[in-house]
């Protein structure tokens, strides 16, 4: 891909400096610094490990470096988890924003709302028009093309892993060489699966490229990209099964994961833990890329025009099988933690949640009333994490009475959403117990096992310290059970890059004329009037166009469209 043919070698030393690895002098034979090549500069086990770490945490997540040497995520935040995941939170109406940077104030604005008294308020600049008008190379250069960032980060991550895989066979490893090499290979396959999952879940079409620093114009549809993600996740699992030395495996994985990410639920996963993480991600790939409409409390709702298809009974059973063998409460997962220095996410700008912490009149992201409405009465997560001391007023829908408190003030045992203090808040990068439990819940409810599903909702709420009454055993119908499920996914998985996918697959982001829309919402006007039964017609593009920076420089040679034809 022309857009993403980066020179990753330049970040190998940067990785060592930022993530606290050994010095570049110790790990690399630098050769000619004015003409660096991988063969000359990455020729030891330590050098390869540091390159593999940098390909993920620097090129993929922490200010990916473009071919011109500029950084991708240097905006109001500073990582993949603040900007691309910020768009997800904005479009799912979990947060609002009024900053002009990168269209953050427009990307999540619905086409229209209907207030409790029947008043219809219309957005003069609908999202689809914004996306199309700013999807240009000129707009990218001006920091106004929201389609650019997720694509660039994830193909940067993919290309870095391709480069590492290319070099492995030429490296002399210590200890059990095969186990050490397979650990690095599994690492690359896992993150390639992650990158393809991200591309295939967000963009209408994309590129499959498993060779380093090459390009092609053979675009394929998003479902083929998801298949490639699954292929890489399964390769990771197969490669993990070939590891015979636990000691060598742990040594290499411990060096690949930054020390700041080896606390709390983060750490050196066992092989079996990693396989369960893979199963959770494989289940996610099915779930978030199919429709499971639940519009206006109707489990049988349908969407008449979409870029994907509806979940089938077979799909639900596949999800159920995977998550039954997915992440358990005691499993370690892939996480990140901020640090004052040498971290791939900063304390104040590395995540959506950190950008929402503080008084709502001054934060980058503001907590949405539509997020807060999902908490049940008496939920300790609500009372412990949010303040109503001030009201931020904004026309249309972003007025909010809520501010997010720093997690350092949240009582022990209750989940804290975010912090601006170094090391306090845990970033969940991939799957988690909460996500896996709620997929178990949703699959069971959809397959008719309502009580079994609700038991998983209760277990997950207990895990986060919600302190609310159990819903299992209360005689809820399937529709009421799905209401609890949808509310809990929004509450429990905040700031994890999943909220937009949920809103899409439940049908809420589709046009009301096609069966979509969101009903029964809380909206506060600038005059302070609280409306609790507002209809919202988001009408968002379900899968984004390929960014112009790729589509123009690297036009399609396969006949597959790079622009979503459904909009």
C-alpha cells in the first residue's frame, strides 16, 4: 500500500527509548545510519524482539509514523485509542465533543431528533455528507479527514508485523530456538489478525497484504478482510500449540509486552490464556460484522438496506461455541497503562476515557446523556464515577449534566472508567472477560436460553462491582432481557472501541426509513429541559469508504468499490 509503506527501522530505537527496552547500541548493529536496512540492522534476537514490540506499540498504537515522517495521531489526543476509538464513542453517542479538530464535533451528530413534544430538530450537515466532503488528500493534510486514521494505524501495524515475519528465519535464537521463534510468529499473527479485524469491521473494502513494504490494488470487500483476520488468529493459535518450552515462551513474550502493560489484568499470558483470547476475538469478528437488530424494543426488527447481513442461528451457535472457550475471569489479557514517561499512551490524552475525565465544561470529550441512561438504579459505577456538579450546554444533543471523575477516587471493588493520573486506569486493548461474558449472554438470549443469558449479565455486573439487583430469575421476556444486555454492553465496555459496532449491528445507526433509529432517549436542551422519550435518527454510514489517501494513490484494480455504494 502506497500510503503505508513506512520505514519501520527508524522506530526501532524509538521503541527502545519509549518503552524502556535496552539501548539501541546493545540491540542493533546499526550499519550505515544514512541508509538503514533491516538485514543490516536487525540481525539479533534482541533486535528482532524490539522491532516486533515497536511495530505494535509505536507504529500501530502510539503515533504511527507516515512515509513523510509525520505522526498520525498527534491531535487532541495522542494514540490510536484516543482518535479512532474516539470516533467510535462519538458515533455510538457515548460522548460528545465540540472541538474543530478532525471533525470530532460533526462525526457523531444525527440527521434529526424528535423531542418529547413532537418538535423535530434537523442537522443541517448530516454525517454522510461530512464524510464524503472531507475524504480527500487535501482534507487529510489539514487534519479534517476522519477516515484516514484507523486505516493508517492498522496497516502500519500489519506492515510492521509482516517485516518481523520476513526476518525471523534469518535470526539466531538462544535457548529453545523453535519455541522462541514461534512466540514471535504467534505475536505477529495475533496482531495481524487484530489489524485486519479493525479494517474489516470499519471499512467497506480493504487490502490483503502479507508482504512487507509492498503494494497492491486488489481491494476486497470487508467480509474477506474479516476472513483474513480469522486466518491470522487461527495461525496464532496453531503456532502457539507448537511451542514446547514454557520458559523460553515466557521470556520472549515478557520482552515483547512493555513492563507498564504487565500489571493488573495485563501480563505474560499462558499459552492457554492466549488461545482463549483468540477465541474471544474470533467470536467478536462474527458478532460485530453481522446485523442483530433490536430497534425500539423489538427483537425481530429488520434493516432493509445494509452493507452486511443478519446473524443466523448458525452464527449465534458459532459465537456461543467460541466464547464458551473464551476469556475467563482469571485470565490475563492485552492491556495498556499510561506512564509519566516512556509509554505508548499518555496519562491525559491516550484514551477516550482520559479525554473525558474532568469537569464537563472543559474536557475534550463530554459524557453523553445517552450513555448515562443505561445505568440501572443504584448502580455503584454510576454513583462512584460521575458528578452532576456542573452542566455543559451545547445545541442539538450534546448538552450534559454529567462529568467523569478520575478513577483514582473510585472505591475499591467498583470499576473505574478513566483517569488522567499515570498508571491508574487500565486500557483494554483487545478482548476481556466482560466482553466475553456479554457475548455469552447475548448468544444465549438470542438462542432462547434467556435465563442462562441473564446469569452472565449478572456475573459481569458483579465483576465490575455494580451492586445492582440480579435480573436472572425475574421472569424477563426475551425483549426485556435484550434490553438489559444492550444497556450493560454500553455501560461495561465504554472506551474499548466497540460501541459503534454495537449501535450499528443493533440497527440504531441506520435510517429510520430502513427500519433503524434509536428510541426512548434522554436529551437535555440548552434551556435545561429534560426530554426522556426522544427519537434519534442517526443515519450514519455503516462501513466507511476507503480514505482518499489510499484510494487515489492506489486505485482499485480488482473492480471492488472503494466507496460504499449504499450511501
